[in-house]
C-alpha cells in the first residue's frame, strides 16, 4: 500500500487539518481526513481534495480526534459538501449511565444528556449531518482499525474517566483547574530565556497538566508497507503513554515510527523527555537523523512549536517541519506531488523560552 499525508494550513491560529490518501491501482484509493480546523478551514480541505484528488472524491473515513473547536468546527463544512462514509468520533452523552454518579445527582438522565449536547454543539451538528447522508458514526477507541491505522488511545475506560473533567461537561471547576489556569497565567507573565545545549535538555518531565479534552485525543498509528506514521492530535503525556503501552503490547514499537505529528502544535505541556524516549528513542549523536516530525502551526503563532520541543525532537533524530500558512506533504512510495518543492525543517534553538 502506498500513500501520502498532507498537513494543511488552518489559518492564523493553531489548528489541525490533515488528509491522508492511500491505496493502489488494484484495490483502489481511499481518503482519510483527520480534524478540520476552524470553520474557514473547511474551504481549505475541500479545495485541496478537489485539486489534488478530484472533485468526485468522497471521504472514506473522517476522524475527529477530540471535541475542541479548532479540530471539530471545520469538519461541519466538509460534511455539508462532501460525502462521508464513516465518521469516527466520541460523543460523551452516550455514556451518561456510566458517569452520572460523578455529577452528584445534579441532573437526571435526560437533563445530563441535554446539558452535554448543549456544550458540544459541533458534535451534535456532525451527528445530524451523518444521519442526513447515511454516514456510519463509529466510536474511536483503542483497538479500532481505520484503514491502515490502528487506534492506540484513548481506551474506552480512560475516556469515561475523563468525561467529568471535560471543559464542555457541566461540572463545577475543581480547585486543580483554578490553580492550573492561575499558574499558567503567572508563567506566561514571567517567561525567561535560557540556554540549551545538545547534552542539556530543559524540557520538563513533570509539566503542567494538559486539559482533559486534550488527553482524550485520538492517537493512531498507520503502516504503509513498513513505513509508520504516528498521528497524535492534541494528546498529552497521559494519552501518549497509554498509546505506547498498547503499541508495545502489539509489537508495534519494535521499531520507531518514521513519521510523527508533534502533539498540540508543539506545546511544552504535551511531551516530556521520557515520553519522547518511548516513541522516538533516546538522544542521538549530533547531526544524526532517523525520521521526520510535522507540526500544524498557525501563520501568526511565532512561539510555536516551542523551542524546547523542537530541540527535543531534533535530539532524537526527528527534525520538525511546520505548516505556518502552507501545506506540508509526505509521500509513502508515491513520489513528490507536482508543484510541491522540498522544504527545510526548523533549525536548532540555542536559546529557548521557559
């Protein structure tokens, strides 16, 4: 099986929109869309499909990694204009019977479902569109197979544990959430620059926790004739460790993936040295390369990916290519697409913000 992945530009702000085409002349070709950025990104995705694949192409698999607006909103416009055969997304209201005890009797069953749907209007609209066009909606939990991809995270059990802590579920904010938001603002106010060297890594192994929503992100590993592609969404350390555990149990970590999506646009909170060692291997010798990393970054987001994160990937042999207003394409046995030119990865940073 051959294929190609396109990380598409998704506007000035950070957002994700990815297209994967794969197949061969004998069995046919398939289109796999992962996330849709913001509302305007729908036009980018559709124009990309029409120009590079063909106007009559339908989408075999559409995957929403998690319910944040910068991933979900654009998929609505895509579904309104393109036929989608399978929609992979998780809807928290389907599990109210298993999580209702966490809401301390504040809602009856119907009320809790209604409250969850009211806070997930984009998921509700995608559900409506799927019903209108006969799209099959599928849960996207650990173990699911989507074409050449295996879903490594989230497990159903961990997803259910996270539902009460989602920003868009009706719970009071915990003291931890209030502390986290306050600490984040304080840290932004006191940013400093520090030096980094090849043998001195300042990326934390105990970063500030990411949101519960980000930790529900779908992590999927694709295999194209032995060339592996890891797509991470906005997964944090918890999700990436769960994904690594599952991949290891299946023998999928006997060799590291050649191509990797940098989680959450290169945020410092989403990866740790320990997590990266599991997925990419330990630090290599200066100048050595093993694979390629790709990062979806808004055209106006100068601080992303964070310097510590970029350096961490480079140390492990994965130079980072960013979108920032342009598409980044990687081929798996198909050759470079006409009109695309080789791009340069980000350089090493001797000084990084903390």
